[in-house]
C-alpha cells in the first residue's frame, strides 16, 4: 500500500481504515510505502505504532518503506522509532524482506 502527501490528524483515520482493509486481505504482513509522504505528525506516528502492535498480536508484520533521507525516516529516527519499526529503503526491499524470514 502506498501513501502520498501528508499524514496528519485530518487524514490519519482514513489511513487507518485503509490499513485495516489491507490487513484483512493479507495473511503474512503488510508493506506500507511512505516514500512519497512529505510530512507525518504525531497522530500518524501513533497509527504506525498501534498498527504494528495490532499486526504482531495477529502473527503478522508491518514493513515500512521510506527513503533514508526522507521526511518520514527523519521523524521516525528522531523519535527513536526507526530502530523499533521495520524500516526499508524501498518498497522492493520491504517486499523481499518477507522472503528472508
């Protein structure tokens, strides 16, 4: 699933609905491509944390694609979450990582 633009309080609910729909369609995990996201606020970061925890409880995983020098990566790294979430440099890397388990 790819997201573009901004993730903030105004649209994080829509993103949550879309993530839940993707979760119901997959069996092993979800790849979320945030490479084209220019801004993410605390509500978006919170959603990533909660959705990651939700998937873990169901035996699934969230892999996040975001460029190393992109806005999302900078924010996640500055909060310490870059080390806790499964971040990948590209969507392809994130997808391939499921095969390396």
